[in-house]
C-alpha cells in the first residue's frame, strides 16, 4: 500500500511539473504559429516566412509575415529577369539565399531583438552601414541577386536558373 501511494504521488508530481514547464506564449508567437499553420503546403509563403523570421532575430517589433509576405513575394517576382522565368520555385531560391545571408549577418553583427526597431530599419542599415558586417552582407546580397555582375553562390541553386534580379526587391 505504501509503495502504491508513493508511485501515485510520484506520477502525479511528474504530470503537474510537466504541465507547469510549458512555455507561456504571447500573442506574437501565437500569430506566427497560426501563420505557419495556415501557409503549410504553400512553399513560397513558407520561404517568405523564413526570410521574415531571419530578420526578426534582430528586430524589436518584427513585421508579421501574414501582413507582408504577399507584397514581398510580388515585389521579388517582379524583379526576376527574364520575367518568364519568374516562378514560385525560382523565388523560393532567392528567398532562401537571402535568408542564409541574413543569418550570417546576424551572427557577424552579434545582434539581438533590440538591435533594430523594425524590419525596415534592419534593411536600411544593411544597405547603408559601414561596418564589416554590412559590407560583407552587401557583397553576399549582390551575389544572391546577380547584381553588379556578381555570381550567385554555388550552393544556392540560382546559377542553374539563368535568372538575375533587376534591382533590390526589398
């Protein structure tokens, strides 16, 4: 009997402790989760969300992918040349390349969620800043977009698309 009571209290304690260890979520993370659930199966939206999240690592108040992805996708696809090759599959490769260079930038900048006020502030500093992080980011951005006669990274899949960006879509 004593053993059964001990097992009962032990199991009850584990259940209550496991329930108490759940992370409290805020409205922003619930919105991102909802956004992710709603866009499952839509690869272009998922690629855009990854891009937005790569910026969110360093931004105090990040854009909601629900609000901005349709516009970003449109602008990106509008900059892909030749226009007849501006497909979702090619746009995904561009988003993935930009996401990768953002993550590298975040590490070299050693940024956190208070480093920039907004996504537009984050992008402005990337494009105009003078630190080594910004200079390296611009070279990598030009490579991803084949801007200024640069060649995309070999692992990006963009070389095989025979596309370039007309200009910075962001």
